[in-house]
C-alpha cells in the first residue's frame, strides 16, 4: 500500500472511530435521559395514586358529614 493510500486509510479510520465515540456518548446520554424520565413517571404515578386515595377519603368524609345533618 502506498504512503498516500495508507495516510488516507488512517484518516478514515480515525474519523470512523471519532464518529463511533460520538454515537456512544449520545446513546449513553439518551439512556440516562430515558431512565430519569421513567423515574419521574413513577413518582408522578405514585402521587396520582395518593391523590386518588385522598379524594376517595374526602368523599367518604363528606358523605358521613352529610348523614350527620
């Protein structure tokens, strides 16, 4: 292989390696973001369940108060 071809081949390999590194970093960032979103969704779900429970309890208390009068 000529020196010119070898230099071109080496440059291409470095560019492919750099692009691969950038894709890896992007994939890791995307995975972390997805994990954080999943955690947030779990927290929201737990909060909604708690709000639903409190709403039911408030309804029960209102019914009891209505029956007292």
